[in-house]
């Protein structure tokens, strides 16, 4: 399955370019889609495929405003969270069982973004995606356009 969205955040002046890069890498053409689907089919350990350049490592900067929300969500989902990687831009291909725990999350935790560049529940969910995949003993890999 693929997670795609419009990437219309008002606080990002590079949103159009980011969206185009992400979409080209993930669904640019039939060959690209076939290659990604084949990767899942040939390797059961792959839980998520993220475009090159958008699989970022957690650091003190991109976690500055997200630590509390990430800790709450990790605790709620009963998973451990350590700095690792996450899919910046929140667009990726995934194996459904890799993110099955998300069914437990109540949508009420998500506030209206209101132009915030960071620190919302949605940003925390982005940061925790890698931990969710790893909690299912699966890997996160990258793909290029």
C-alpha cells in the first residue's frame, strides 16, 4: 500500500518541489511502481519503502518539538522509541502489517495544524513510523527516482 497526500503545508515554501520529488520516486511511472511492489514480494523483511533523501535520521533538531508527543504515542502503542529513521514528508509504500498498530490510534489526538511547522501529533506520527515498522521486526529501505 502507498501513503500519499498533497503536501500542502503553508509553512513550507518548497512544498511543491517536495511533493513532486516524493511522487516521482514513489509512483513516477508503471516501472517504478512495479519495482517497489516486486521489492516487497521478494523480501518479506521489507516493511516500508521511502524515497532517497527523505529517509531521515532523528536528531535533536527534528525531534525538538516532538519528543513529548512521540513519547505519548509510543507509550500508547506499547512500543519502544529510540532515535533511528523516519519518512520525512510522510509519503511512502508500506506493508500493511508493518503499520497495523495504527488502528489503535484514536483520531481525536490530531489537532488542527493551524500552520504549525512542527510539534503536532501529525508530526509525532511521522517521527514514530520507523519505530512502528521496526516493532514488527521489519526493515525500512529507500528507493530513488
